[in-house]
């Protein structure tokens, strides 16, 4: 059971904070417009040839150092971290070095992200916080402290050791660091047509994820695309490989 400190800031446990309604609608529109501009670039955007998403059939991905993006992006990330720190003093103050932009179709093939930990080289070392900001359609975000345990009686959407199930709405932020920095998590379900109508896109969710990974500064091109040889315990670990 989470303890509510502020009406919109929910400390789920030390190192894990849900900032509800972090962005007012006007700021959501402003950020989403800039995100769509970044994602629609002919080179380096979400789409290949303006049609096929560059990551999977349902997901587009852009990764780079924060300085490569509009200044409004890291300012939003730092503000979300400060809000979370106002109720959780275990979260370390840090200026993010890298940003991942993600575009998810709300419908279609596999509109989710499998269970994973953010423990790849481009995710950063140590317990420095990860800051995630959501725009567009809502989603159910699941978290486990250890590898999700599934069985005939405990589905992938509700493993035996599920710690939290959080619905992230447009304008929400989620911060995890400290003891929760390497928590297992997944986007299991999207909620189509739940986004504010004034956003400059529909039928999708967009996400900004800020990380502190100074070790890879200057090597961003190495992580611009998905590595097909990525290990089984990091962010592209398949749902079907989880044991009971």
C-alpha cells in the first residue's frame, strides 16, 4: 500500500515514485509537438521511409545524448526528478546524460514492452535515478523486485511476485532509483483512445526516458539501434522465456 505525501506524488516505496499529472495539458501539447518533430525526421526518426517503425512493428525508438534534443526535454526530466525527491530523499540528484524517445502504437502486434531490467551498458551504472515521462494513451506498468515468477496460476500480467501495477496516464512521470534502480518492469497493456484529444498524435503512447550513463558519452551510435545479441536479462528479454 503506497503512502500519499502529496495529492499527486505517490511514493510507492523508497526509490520508486509515481508523479501523477506531472505535466498540465498545455505542456503536454508543447512537449508532444516537439517529440513528433524529432520522430518525424527523415533520418534518425521513429519511422523508416515515413512508414515502418524503426524498432518493431509497434514501436519506434530514438537514443542520443540529451544535448542532441530540444532544451525543454531535459528540463522536464529534471523537474520530474525534483518532484519525486520532494517525497523521497533516497533518490540521488543527477543531471541525465542520455534520453530515449519511444513511440508505441496502442493497437497492433505486441503493443507492449516485455519484462526486463534497465541494466544494459547504455542504461548507466550504479543506482542513479531513471526518469520516465508518458504522453498519449495510458498503459499498465508492472514491477517486480526479482525475475517475474509465472505459472498456470500466475499469468505474465500478474506474476506471483508482482510488487506494483501502476496505470500511467498522459502527463504522468515515474522515477526509480536507489534500491529500485534495477527493478524488473514491463508495459503489459495499452489503453487505446485514452489520450487527451488536443495532443498532436492519436492511437499511440510516447515516452521520454532519461538516464545517467556518462561512460558511453561519444559512443551514442553504438546504441542507436537494437543489438540482436543482447543478453537475456536486459531490456529485450522475451516474455516466453520466463520460467514458472
